[in-house]
C-alpha cells in the first residue's frame, strides 16, 4: 500500500485544489441532507438549524478530544455548553 504524507507541499496542493468553495459546498450538502432526513412535519429552517448546530458542536468537541488523546495538541478539551 502506498504511504500518504501531508507535508507542506502536499497541503499547499490540496488547498489550491479544494479552496474555500469545497468547504462551503460540503456544508450546504449536509444542510440539504439534514432537511431531507427530518420527518415531513419537522422540515422547518429552525429545526434544520438546530440539528446542524447540534451535529457541528458534537463534531468540534470530538475533534478537540481526539487531538488531545492522540497528542496532536497539549490543550485540554473545553467543556461543552
């Protein structure tokens, strides 16, 4: 299996290939999927926003915990709301 490394050159190539529009598109796709997954009676902007915020908050909390657990950062995870 080929080894994959994220050196500075690789990161620069990846950033130029994706750019901010890739992140924007992925977030919009997640919002659309969330809308489709909600029961028909709950498909309101407020309900989608609440679900997206819940999912993003959980993902960011996990990111901080994983970074600490795997020694990527020395910072302790912040307590959630």
